[in-house]
């Protein structure tokens, strides 16, 4: 069921339509996929259900969280169908600390040995950085654009650029490690 039908089934006439975008790290905001559209449709359908129950007095939602818990409308798969239930979720679960990501070493061990020997040859300090460039790149027309990763290695004493590169989105962790 699409968003328009959900609204029409509830007797809601909307003359301005929301514009949904997919946000994926490293990629330009883009039209939502079919899977994302199903998720948005289900979320809107359930939001309308909760709003209807509140309006009709079947459900009461506190303005502020009570007992360090937040109201949640939770979907669970049972026998191939999604069954929705109301619950209260501890805020601690919603506000869990983000852990720093860990990255697997993806470069060839021989390359690591070569890098270890560089310090014996080069007697200076080098700063290395990698980050997205705020200009999307589109490899093929109609494909989702991405933000390339720019890597830069600079001699701290002279300001001389030792290495720079613009990396595509695929295998970026490995490519950054190789650039390093």
C-alpha cells in the first residue's frame, strides 16, 4: 500500500506531498528504494493508527517520558505476519553510547613491513588525513551520486604535499589504508 492510499483511506486530503529521501553515509541524498518505501509506508500507517487511538481516547501518551521509559509501537513477525503492540522502552536503550568503530586491517602484510622501514629512511613528520569532499560525484548518469574520500599526506616541516588522492566509495577502508 502506498502513502497516498494510506492517507486517502483515512479520509485525509493532502494537496502538498512530502518528499522522502534516502540518507546513506557517503552517498548523496537520493530517492528512496522500494524497500525503504515499504518501511516508510509501514511507519506512516502505524503512526496514523496510534494518532487515531489517541484522538478517540483509546490510548493516552504522556508529554514527557515517565519512569525513564518512552512509549513505543513495536512490530514483531509472527507466522509470516507483522503483529504490532504498544510498549514502553527504557530511555537508556534509545540513548546507548555509540562505540568507536573498529576497522579490520585490510592491506597486505608485506606493505606493512615496508611502511615500518620508512621511519628509518625519512627523518621528518608526516600528517595524514582522509575525509569526504562535500561535492558529490556521479560515475554514470542515473546512478546515485556519492561523496568521494580525499586523502592527503603532508610533510609537517615544509608543507610539501607528499601524497593526495580522490577515492571512490567502494572498498574505501581498504583504499584509505593503502593510501596511508
